C-alpha cells in the first residue's frame, strides 16, 4: 500500500497591471514595478492563505543575479517572513531565465 508523501495545495496567482500583460508572453520581459503574488491555501475554499509569496521587479541594476527581482514571503496573516535577493527563491528562479525568472507551470 502506498502512503501519500506530498499534500497538494491550492495556489492562486495574481499580477498587477504592469506584470499582467507579460504573463502569457512566450519570452516575457517584466517591467520595473511588476508585482506577482502567489497565495497557497490548504483547500480551495479556505478563508485565508497558508502562505503568500511575492516577486517585485525593481529598477535595472537592483540585483543582476535575480534579474532585478526581489522575493518576499509572508505567513497566512501577511506578516513578513523574509525579503531577499539571495535566498532559496532567488536560486530556484534562476532556472527560469527564459521567462524573466517567472515560473508559469500553473497556467492552463
């Protein structure tokens, strides 16, 4: 008998107007001021998120290593947990260089 080793989470992704126009582009280039937010919920109808992750695109030169993105994480009550350009988030997002370091596997 198999035992579950991973519980799926419901994810909801939001983008501000600056970022929204690039979300479906084949090779997007997000402009300064782009903000992308992903909230994770335990169930689709949960009243509050379990965790919230955000990416903010800063001016050119802010962080060459991250393509000028800053990564922020919050708990479910929106208390800031971390804010960084050097983190596991930054390291992982380097793999998505062709899409301006934005993962889009959640897109239909």
